């Protein structure tokens, strides 16, 4: 069964802004032939065009097929794989860099290791945290959620912003529920970064993130701070005092728990 294509929903919900230039090019749920005809020109780091193909035509490991042939296993009528393809469109350099990172640490007979674990974690549920104010980043690191999301609500989109990267995160946001948490990669930007259109922001971040991945800056999952992203202003319908007071979702830092 082909899922509905809720374009109005995407246009009305802030987290989908990075994908909107691509979402709006389809009138219905994209099939393999639609991706081929779309004109998207992502490539792997060998310069081969990325193609979204049925999993049954691939015999290699997932990352190997991408790295060696540019073939991304994409199940038909599957939201998870559809969002993966859309992220390839929005962040082509970073997606190619993640594949290359996997290949540098790939061993078919050995353990995955922390680098590949971190790469998969970010690829699935990562958010890029662009910020120009160190104090705001520190609030996130310290789990001071009410200050970050409520007291500094007006700074979101002006001094700090979270941009979805993980395709599982996009999928979860179709039917969000309290408890959803992602892993973020903080990237410091100039103050005028937030004056750019979202497409220009994504292009800049894509280049920067790909460089970080290519230079082996991602080493382990724990270097990616958690973020209960439904607390980001306008990412949940009712963000009142009771919502932010829910410490089962907005968990304090471990040190704060110990002190109590």
C-alpha cells in the first residue's frame, strides 16, 4: 500500500524545513522511478551518482554498495528509507562522508567499533545544532532545558537552531510522542548565519559537517550530546510550564541528580 503524501503537514511543521525544497517536487509518495527522474545529483566520494534502488538487487553490505556503486538500498513505500533518500538530497556531502567513514573502519569479520556506532547513531537520529552563543550550548550540555527552551525561546532561530539530519528522526516526527530524543552535533557559526535562507544554511552545514567527518572528528557516540527535541520551540503543540516541568522527558544532568 502506497502511503499518503502529507505535503501540507510537512509545510506546517518546522522540523521538515530542510527537506521542503525536495518534498515539494513530488505529488505523491516517491517510487524508484521518481527518484531516477528527479534530477537530484548526489554522488558518493568516488564521484558515482547516487541511485535509490530496491534492496533485492543489492548483494553487498549496505555501506559497501553505496561506496562502490552509489546504490542506496531503498524499500518501496517505506517512510524510513524515503527520508533517508531525502536527506541524501539535502545533505549530499555529509551522507557521502558518513559512507566513507564507515568504509575506513569497515571489517566484515571484526567488531563495528565506536566510530561506526557513532556514525550510525548520528545518521539515524542526529540533529545538527548550529549556534553562535557559547552560553546557549552550555545550557544544553548542562541539561538546563527550561532555561534553554523557555527562557531563551526568542534565541531559537536567531542564535541557535537544531536542523534535523537523522532520517529516523524525520520518521518519528510524523507521529511524535513524548520521550523522543536525538543526538546532536554542535557546530559553531557566525551570527549572520541565521539570516540566511534554510537552503543556504543546509548547504553551509553540509560542507562543514562533511569536513568534520572526513577528518575523523567523530570517534564515539558519547561525544554527541542528547537533546529532547520536542522541547525546541514550535516542535510540540503545547509547550507550557507543565510540559517543561516533566523531568521524565527533560532529564537533568547526572551530576544534578547525584547532588540531590
